[in-house]
């Protein structure tokens, strides 16, 4: 009887659980019958075709016209009630067809709040700066960081994240370099591509931006970046190409600047020819905020969506677009394509099938994700006499400057993530955009004290070099925190602000056992370098930056960051000693001649000219030492493979970043003697070795022929180099390559 009773209970339970499942299946079937585009068995292309075919003209126009997500004073604007207040943008949905709204949030380090918001700032987790993530040389970490901020975007009600900055660092003074992936197309494309994949793993869209050649903030709305096609294809375009291939971003954001005299968001060459034709990109192009300048010209050139129209001089994709369709200056097929591309990305990335719902955020877990990123990003630039890590015998440690007693600096502008718990220091920086200056409340001093209970710590704010030197004189160790705030809309000097060079000089003169920790968004000059014992580049380290810095300084974490950008010894080494355009005349048309360096960006320029940098691209020290050997290069069919062994020859565990560079023997025919062709981050115990193999993308062995629209590899001998940086290449071998032509559509597969 008991068995029969139990059997009956099981059958009843099966029936009750089957009923909702059956009902759900029936409901899905009914939806597929009335709204066939909701059939998940169909491809994104098929679904987009079906839904666009059912749209009215006004519904199509709804999809291509964006609104700001925050209050504005000039012009006066209040967002739609359905928008997320304080956000970057909003595009209404189409309820009749089940099209969800597009809720857009900045940016690449987390969920930002626009300062125009009248509501309290959203407090969210911030990754380290984009350039810091690039300095990890660790795509797995980049993916995890992207997945984390994408999760917070989704839980905050956003389904479009305006992330994925991949503009190459042509000028180290660019105020937005901190948002990007450095100066090399392979490194930047790989790292930013991994982050985009992470973001989109949350069933939301990520952009990639700013397409293209948005290389300076001075005159950013009007400057013309002038460059030959082949040089662009081998540098800035290639970074985008790699990232797009590796991540399939739902949208590409076109830039403010002009290219060869034509606005990026009106460039048929950029949007229609290169992006959509040559690369067969299936997503949509949205404008940057204020980057739309016309209706028919922009739409016909390939712009699919005008963002936040109040930033533009007119609502170009509003009533004017409807009129342009009526008079034929914009073909109906163009609007249909715009709507199709937008909905295709929405289908492909889950916006229909996984609607966003605001939910709880595990800030404690996310703090660990950003801390891991920050720790891997920190670069030990100099460490004479083993000054670091901090020894247990140190009894008096003096910490100086940069509000290290309360927090760590972040970069400014539209990407600003406001910290959990509020700003560590208030009232800093511009009252208007791109301010304020924000310090995350993660104190390096507090974290150092917790890890060194046997030492006495003193803090000096660093505003008076004489007083700071006096405080430092009898310390066992001095740690000077130096900072350089960078922000959107302005470029910066490579000289540290606020008299910090004099501060460091005075402190080092009083006590040579001085370590400098830099909180910057890129390179700075170091006239005091020879006088200090150690230099650490911590970048803008994010929500958990103080903990990360302390763990590296104490040796709890072995530094493993490597520079994604060359640190020049002086501005005289740069292609341009001064930044083109006049910051006092932001609306004046001006030009920057990128044909000076062409594709020789960063280390390639330094190699071409024979300049000795302050610190080379790829440089970074460790508390351990590494050896590289057994280098072999072989071409099987069309594939060049490079293999080698990396060994930890030191006494502590650490992460090596072996880098492979390739160049034609003799260096002729390329923009520089060599290019980064592969890399791998390898975690090794003391005495351990690992065999590593990397495959070289053939475009890194080729030059671009603009007339033939093809990549061409010249036959002949090539030198393959292996080492720890672009200037530390101890192992070399040679390989002979056959002549080869790759179509412009080549995508690495």
C-alpha cells in the first residue's frame, strides 16, 4: 500500500510539473504563430526580416532615433518616463511587435551615471581603467571583467552598454587613452574584444568605439585625422577588425572627428565600404553623442541610428529623415536596412528573448573581480636593489600624496562610475563636464597598515615638498603616490600636475629608499627617475584599487602587468611635439597629419626612429625572473606557428608575459622593423617551465594594398624574436615565408 501511495504521489507531482511546462510550450507556440519572429529556432537574420516586414514607417523611424537618458539644461530636455534617469540614452520600443526599448549606459569600466542626472548617482563597481586591463595582457581577465560590468548593467535595467573603446594611442597625451587598449592593434583588439564578449555574455549589446581614428580630445568635434588607407588598415582599423572578429559587437559607434576631411558619421568609406562591405559587419552603426551632422548624407553613408538627438544641431533622424524618405533623398531600402540591422543585433544578443529586469547585485563578489584585474594590471617599472616588496624589517613607513589615506583616483568624463559608499574626496575638479574628479574609497594606506602590523605608518598629503621631505627623512621606506587626472574632452601634459615632480625630487633627496606609485591614465615624464629606488604604475585601479596596490607592494601578489603603451623619455620623441588644434577654439576646423607616422604607432615609431624610450612597450618587472628559450618557428600550409619554452628562474611564483615579434629580414617594406605577433600570460611556480605555442595572424605578416584591396605577404626571410618587451628580445630565429595574398574580407578563419 505504501508503495502504491508513493507511486501515486510521484505521478501527481509529475502531472503538476508537466502542466505549467505544457502550458508554457503552448504559449510559446501561439506566440510563434502570431509573432513568428519570436521563434528562437530561427536565425537572427530570419527573425529581423520577419519583424521589419511587419513594421509601419513610423515604427521603423522609432528605432533609428535616440533620446538622452538624463536631464539637460541646454537645450532644455527631460527624458521619457520610461528612460533610466541618469543614463546615456534611450530608444523607445514597439510594444505592438514586442520590440523592447533600448536602455543605454556608459561605459567601459562599469555602469556610469551622467552628471546631468537630478537623481542620486548610481553607485556601481568600477573596473580599473581600460588601459590597465590592457596592461594585464590577460584576455581571460578582460572577459571576466566584461562579464561583471555587463551583469551590473543588466541588473541596473540596461540592455546596451557603450563600452569597447579600442582607439590606438597615437598620442600619449590623449585624454581618453585611459579608456582604450593601448598602442598595438593585436593587443588592443584582443583585450577589448575579450571584454566585449564578456559584456555580451549577459544577453545585452556592447558597442565598439570610436570608429575611427579618434586619437585626441583637443578639437575632437572638428579635427580631421588625415591618413592614407593602407596605413589606417595596418594600424587603427586592424585593432577594430581583430576586436570585431573576436567579439561580434552588436553595435559600432562612429566618432566625433573627421577623417580625411569627412565626418566619421558621414563617411561612406568607413561605414559602408570598410565596415559593412569589406568586413561584412551585420550589426548597426550608432552615432556618438553629438556626432550626427546631416540626414541624407549620414543615412546613405551607413549611419543606422542617431544617438541622443539633443546633442546634435537638429533632430536629423526625426522629422527630417521622414521628409527625406518622402522626397527620395534617402531610399526606402536604406531605412529598412537600418531597422533590420538594429533588430538583428537585438535578436542576436538576446534583447528579445532575455528581457532585462532590475535585480540585486553581489557587490562583494564583483569587488573581487575588479581587484584581480587591478592586481594583474600593476606594472613594476623599476626596482633597484630589491626595494620592493616591503620587507618585514621595515619599522617606519611614510606614505605621501594623492589622497592615498582615503582612496584611489579614477578617470573622468562620460565613463565615470560613481563609487559604492560615495566619493572618498569631494569637491575636486571641474563643476561641469568632465568633472568631478572622483576617488574610489579604497585606501592604499589603510590596506598597507593592515598587512604590516609591525610597522609604524605616517601620512603626509604632499602639498608641501619641504614638509614631506622632512617627514620622509628617517623612514625605512617612503611611498609617494603621484597622480595625473585624465578625462574626456581634454588632453593632458606628460608633466605631472600640482608640482609633484618637485615633491618627488625633494623626498628622494631626503631618503633614497623612495618608491613612487603612479595613478595615471597613461605615460608621464619622470625627471626624478634616477633618484628613486622603485616605480610602480598602478593606473586608475578601480573599486578595489587600494587593496590591489597594497598586495603588490607587500609581495602578497607578484606584479605581472606589462606596458600596453610606450613611455617616452621626452615629448621630442613623439611624432608631434605639440598637439594639433587650439583647445581655446573647439569649434574651429583643424587637421592632424597621421601620415607622419602612418602605421608606425607607439613602439613602432620608436623603433623606426631609433629613439630610446623611458620604458618600452611590453616592459614590466617581477619579484621573480624568467628565461625564454627553445624558440622555433614553422610554417605549415598557410599557418605560421611559433613555439618556445618559458621558465621561472627565480625564487617566487610569478606570471611571465612572453612576447613574439616578427619582421622582414632587414626591416624593409614595413612601417617598422617588427610587429607584435603573439603573446601569452603564463603562471609559473619557482623553477617551473612551460611550453607555449602561438599562431600568427597572417595580416601581421602582410602589408595592405589599397588598389588591389588585399593583404599581401612578400616572399622571403623573416626574423622571429622572443622576449620580455619590444626592446628586450633575447631569443631570435628565422623563417622563410612564401608569397601570399589575402582578400580584404579575410577574418582570421
